[in-house]
C-alpha cells in the first residue's frame, strides 16, 4: 500500500512577543479577561519589514534542512494563507523564489484557519497521481496587518507565524489515513474582512469604517466552531477506522481554549492527548496546526506508528479533519 507521509516539518515565529499586559496599555482590556475568555497569554508579531512570504520562507527552510533535501527536489509548493503579500502574484511564488524551488509549480489556497489541512489534502492527491515526488505545504499568516488594534474583541486573538511540511508518497502503512473537508458560505459574514476586495475595493470610506480589518461575531462563531470541529474529528476517525481514544496526539486549531476543551471533552480525550500552544502563540489562522505539529515533532511527542488527528475551523465557514499514522 502507498500512503503520503510527512517526512519533515518546520516553523517560524517572529521574535517580538506581545503580551496581554502590553495590550492593557493600548486597549480597554486586562490579562485576566483575555486569559479567561480565550486562554491566550501572548502572541508573536512580525516586524513592519516582514511580509507573509518572509515568514513562510523561514518555515520552509527549516523543513528543507531537516529533510536534507535540495530545493530542486520539491515539485510543488502550496501556500495556505488569508494574508497574502499581494492580491497577485501568489505568496507561494514569493516563497518559491526565496527558497530557490526552481523545479516547483506554486499556488495559494484560501480556506482561512482550515487552509493547512485543505492544502495537505490537495498535496496528497498530487503525490498519489505522481505529479511530483515531493510537495511542500506552507501555511503562513501575518494577521497583525489585518487586525484592528482598537477592537478589544479581536485584537487580543491574533498573531503571526508560519509552519511547513514536506510530503512524499511511500510504501507502507505510515502516512495520511483519512481526511474530511467541509464549508458553508451562508456563514461568511460572521468572520470576514469586508473591504479591500472586488466587492468593496479600497477607498477612503473603507478606511474610515475600518473595513480592511478582521470582523467577527464571536459568540456565533464559537457555536458553529465546536460543532464542526467535533464533526471533523469524528468523521476523519471513522474514515480511518480508528477511535479517538487510540490517538497519541490530537492537534486542534488553536483559536480559543474553551473551544478546544469543549471538543476534547466530547471526544473523551485525556489531557495528555491534546496538544495546546495557544497560550504562547495565539490564533495564527492556517499556520496554527503546522506550527503545533512541528513543535510536537521537535519535542519528540510523536514516534513512528503513533496515531495523530488534526482538526480546524475557520472563516468561510470552512472546517477540516485529517488523521495519520506518524
């Protein structure tokens, strides 16, 4: 049997850390309020000189180095992001240039916080169809550029960072076991950047109304997020014919600790099964899961043969789940 396996991972977090105490100085909030409502204590913020592709390049370079691969071995590069460098060209092309992936075709996908799992599912198809020998997936976000730092309900949530994996088709039972993707555009207005696209091009009015920043109806998003992340976990485990209790590690999208705890409780997972780095990193959209995966790998939490599941939920609404044998 042939499966697509993660052979290497990497991540990058900008060195600047913005704590809850820092936010207390600029917006009406408190460390206690943020921690209780979200579980977040700090987040990483990119410099003004850094763009999303710069973060992705660092994560991709780490993955290449760990794999011991020459850049020309990568046949395809998929970048998951909702904070691209430009409307066009794609951020993937910028990352391709920065890493010297001169044999790869490159493209972006936009599925918000579910983007990484969407991209890995696409990469799996490319590899199984022999379109490439190695595929790199990079999820990179500079959400600080699209955060309204005057809105206390959203500015406490988001950070910047990037994660990357390199995938290869191999014989054996290790690799991706199942995936599950879903979306429902009827919820689109609940989590959105309304200005800056073709529907509302940049204008003075868009700037005055602060419509170029993230807008979110938090309570409504919370309700659907718990439901769809749970659904994604159940479906991907069913398709892989495994039970949640068999998982060595469960990596959920790191958006809100209350969402993570609600999903874990319904799945009857033990505390040690659930990977959480939300307190140190915050919500970095598509990059949260690959950063968490790379950190778990770096810490030696995953060994050959371990079962792993990842689930995400994001704007669109989109949701996704994936299970694999490490």
